[in-house]
């Protein structure tokens, strides 16, 4: 056996290390290849006039409506203590047992003639209302992040594949944060559906970059409406913020009124509690049901996310019937225990005599005949 020449082993080790480093860099570059596109695009120049003329737009960004109940910061106040809790106080924030999901059996069927809601997890839901279908804030990716390899990971599988959804009449987006507007899901919907995307002002720029045809993009300001057959969709206010990178609030955020000929559903999107719910209820209510954000709250960002108790009060302000909680269960985005949002909601809804349905991900709720509460979340965390 020949002996290695002096220095050969060292050179070989350095070459192997360089090769491994290059391979690692290549893998990292490949994993981040979609990152620039995922950030989206600022409003297109030819549409800037519509953005600039919005009552919500000044000093180059969108703003929340004035509120005596919430400061107009549109920005979470995160100090060192909050960061410490994020990094080190993680116990109980994810389920320790599998989250039960429901896969609807049977083939294609007509949309419900009444009102039915299927919650897929987090804020993604399908609203069926008097023969029409509306898909809300769909995210089917494993992570709510600009990259598929880093960021909050899904805590349960999607109950049904995106391509298995029935034809929808509209896709509604509340704002452009990654847990509500997902590039990969949008691209799949371009191929699997023909419905338009109705979005707040400015979000059309993201969709155009991701290949959504112009005729499938409807951009609205607060209190603007679009009509699709018998379906009337109105973008209403919310107290939140927007942004997919370092720049904030170049796109608008909002909530949605979904109206059929005689029935109505409301979706809060993300929002802190504010006077707007009372005004929306007076102008557009009563509602048969409301999908209300209950999770990812904290004192550090109380202006932009409601607590479960806030959610019940907002529901009452809206003059809504059945409360269906969303924005919990699927991603670890808050500092509270995993099941705390629904447990606090249950207690407050009972105290306020508010009708409540808490479906499993994938479970369809008939608003006129909702299922009994069975505590399926208990003991999972």
C-alpha cells in the first residue's frame, strides 16, 4: 500500500471541506430560489393613483382608521421580554397528540342552498351561501413563510388537497401576511380554479407577479363592493397592518362581508378590537354567521389581534348569529398555549350566550343546524 505524500491528507481534507461548503451553499441557494418572488411586488405604477386616492393612504403607506380603543400604530410592540418568551417559553404551544381532521366523503355536489362553512385550519375556510362558494385566505403550504424550509410549520395535515376542492366563485384575501396569502397556494389555484381573486388595494401587485391573469384580479378599498352573479362581496375595515418584507403597509388590509340574496356571512381577517365592528354590524348586519379571529394574541400586539374575549364582543357588535373561530390550531404563531384560545372563547361565549361551533379542520358546519360542542381539542396539548 502506498503512503500518502506529506501534506496530501491536509489538502484533501481542505478540498473535501470546500466541496461540502459549495454543496451546502448550492442547496441553500436552491431552497431560497423562490424567495424574491414570494416577497411579492409593490402596487404597480399605473395603479398608484388609485392607491394614492384612498382615504386610508397618506405619507406613502396605508393607515388604520382612528380608534379610541386601539392605538394607530399598525405595528406590534415587541421588546426584549417578548423576544425572550418567543424563544424560550415554548412549552404547551403545540399539540402533543395528532390534531383530528375530517375528510369530507362523497363526490362533487351542489353548493349549499343555505349557509355552510368548512374550516380547513388557521384562517382558511370555504363559505357556501345560497348556491355560491367563497374560499377565504387559503394556505395549503407546509409553512407560512417566504421559503418552504424555514418558518412556522403546519401542526396538522391539510384535510383535503387543494385540487380536490369544488369550483369556487371567488377567492377572498384579507391581507398579505404569509399566513393569509401564500404564493404556492395562489399558483395552484390559478391552475385548478377559474374564480377571481378579490383583494384589498395593492395586493394585485403580488398576484400579477405570481401569474394571476388580470381578468381574475379585483382590488377593492374599504366599503367598496363587487358583484358576481347573486354574490355580493364588500371589503370592510380591520385594525391591522401589512407587509411581506422590510417595508410595511404598502398594501391595504381588511375584513369581508359575503352576501347572497338573503343570507350573509362576515369574516374578520386579522384585527384588533375596534369601533369598526359596531359600524359594520349597523351597515351590513345582521349576519347568519361570522368567522372570527381568536388566536395569536398577546399584550404586546393587542392592537392587531383580538383576544378570545374581544372576539365574542366583536361578534356581538356585528349582530351575528353563529360564531365560528378561526386563526388558531394550525400554526404556532402566538405565545399562549395551543388550546387556550378556544378554551377562553368557550367560557366567554357561554357567559354572553353566543352560539358557537368549533369544527375540526375539514369539518363542514351547517349554520342552521350546527354540531354540538364536543371538546375534541381537549387533552391534545
